[in-house]
């Protein structure tokens, strides 16, 4: 008698390979992908994040695709696949292969939607993949697995916010907080300091970073 695990392996082995003959590349960021015939890519800037968006989708439909939000570090507070938030009843942790690397994100809508935020080198990446059928979701999984993101490139010059971010990251490391969940909230009101928020499993820590003196101050909540 075949167990469910064995049946799953048989089904996976019997699934036809997704053909991805068309290479595409973003004009401004070090990210490349391969897509099926009939797919296209659109690059734009979304002021709401603010960040750049690369949308991969079939030419004849808008209910299936991969939205990739891109920007150089530091990551803005809205620069996320989860923005503007809200609750999806079946949201759950799930792993997907992106560029051959297994990454942990969130599955939704019977695993036909997938959201994830991560950094590669100096690049902040957010992905929201969405489909309406299991077959479309299988195609999207294949595209994600074939994505290539180079980790070496960086902007020609580091912005003041980026230099402040490095100080915030050093502070987080010294004080036992994670360094991979720090977002830039902008200049502090009536202040010359740069504002950051460090997220951790027990809450969050607001920081003010003064570049002139290279000091980081923990701010009140």
C-alpha cells in the first residue's frame, strides 16, 4: 500500500517540466529571470513604498503573476510584500525555492499566493506571487526557482540613510537584536537624526541615528 508521501513523490516525478525559454533582465537592478512564452515584464516606480516594482505576468491576464519590489538598502517601512497588512484566514509559514535557495515566507489562498521579504547583498527584495489555479502556481514556482540575483552590485554611492543604517545595524548586533529586520522610517521630526525600527520576536525598538557624531540612541516607544 502506498503512503501519502510516496504518492506525493510519484505525482511530483510525473509532473511535466515547466518550459521557461525567455530570459528577461531588470534594467536597473542585478536580477534576472526566465519566463514561459507569452509572459512579459513591466518595470515601474511605486511611490507608495517608495520603491521600484518589476511585474512578471502573462500578457493576456492580470490575475496571475509575480510582483517583485526592489530597492537598495536601507529597506523602507512600507517596502514589503506584506504591505498594507491585513489578515488572511489561511496564511501560514511556507518555504519556496528562489534562485535555487529555499527561503521561508508566507503561503495564502491554498498556497496559490506567496509573500516574502529578504535581502541579497545591498538589495532589498520583496516578492508577492499570485495565481488562481494550481497549474498557474506550479508555473510561478518554476519561475521563482530560476530567478538569479547577484549579491555583489551596489549603488555607486552610499546615501546618508544607508550609512546611518550601518550604524543602526551595528547597534542591534551589539545589543543582541536581529540585524535582518531593520527598517528605515525617515528623518525624525524636528530632528537631524535618521529614524529606524528594529523588529524582533518580542516587539520593536525605535532608534535615532546621528551621522555627525556616529551615535545611536534608543528612542521611546
